[in-house]
C-alpha cells in the first residue's frame, strides 16, 4: 500500500498577526484552518511549525544586552507555543483532530515531542503542530521546521509566506524583481534571496528535502502545490 503524502507546513508568526503586526488575527487563523482541512480531506498528512515573531523574537529581545540571547530565545520558544495552541483551537473548530507537541516539557498544556508518537498521530490522520522550536537557543523556527520535516519523513517542507515564491530581489523595493520558479540549495543560501536561514537550507540539502515557498493567502494554493498543479504559485528549492 502506497504511503499517503506527508508535508510539513511552516508559517511565520508575523503572518498570524495580519495588518496589526502584533498578536493573533482570528480571521487569519480561520483561513489557515480551512486550507489545512482541505489537505487532510484529500489524504495529506500534515505537520505544522509556527514562528513566534508576532509576539516576540529572541534576537530582538536580546539586542540591547539587558536580556541574554539564551533567555530571549526561550521567550521566543514560548511564543511559538502560544501560537500553536491558537492554531490547534482553530483547526479543531474546523473539525480536525490535532495534537501539539512541544520540544520543551509542559505536560499541562501539550504533549512532549516524541518522533514515533508524532508519526503515529500523522498516520491516524491527525494534524501535529510542533511547538517550541528545537528546544535549544540559537536555532530559528525555520531550522526547527526543517528538522521536524526530516524526523517525520515528510515528502516536502512548505514555507507559507506573504509572497508568491522566491524572488531574485525584494519585490516590495524593486519593480523588476523576478520570480524564481526553481532554484538550487546553493542559490537559496544567497544573502539577497533569503529563503530560510543557512542552517535550515543545509539540513534540507543534506537530506534531499525539497523546500517549496508559496503564498499562504491564495485560497487552495497549498493543495494545488502538493498535487503538482502547474498553476500553483510557488518556488521550489532542490538539487
């Protein structure tokens, strides 16, 4: 029996904030839940990682030296747990069965991350949200998403953003910016392109994990991407 498709979707915390730039916009949660439900109903096994930048970023919290970088990063990890709980609520409201697994033990709130248990949840059709990053400071949620994707043996990692894919330069600043539909891991590490941080890309490269960058705000785009629809808006990073 052929295994179902399994994907890890990475959302930024800032995306949850909407126009306000801070906190959580319930309308966006509802929209994301609709997109994830569409995947599950089409037989896709879904893991999710959400950043915490809509609440606090560890690097920013530690920039003036009052808060240590390690403490700032721990604060950022807790922010991802808050976002994960909010996402769980939205997904359950949409009728899905969801588990949150945290890299930091907090049994009163969610499960502790165990890769075998996560895989069993996915096999049973449950959505698994991976919270608290890698559980270690100095690693981004991009790296955490890539690591979890590899651990659960995902077929791809989808980075859901506010743009249609990867551009050769900032499309907000340059009118002649070009969408790159396909690019190599090496090109993705280019400072001008900024797909993910270098650690995340290197992990993906070493494990031959495709990275798809897409616009999360286009209705039905996630399913189109997974189905290989040529009309889907995305960029693919691979060898």
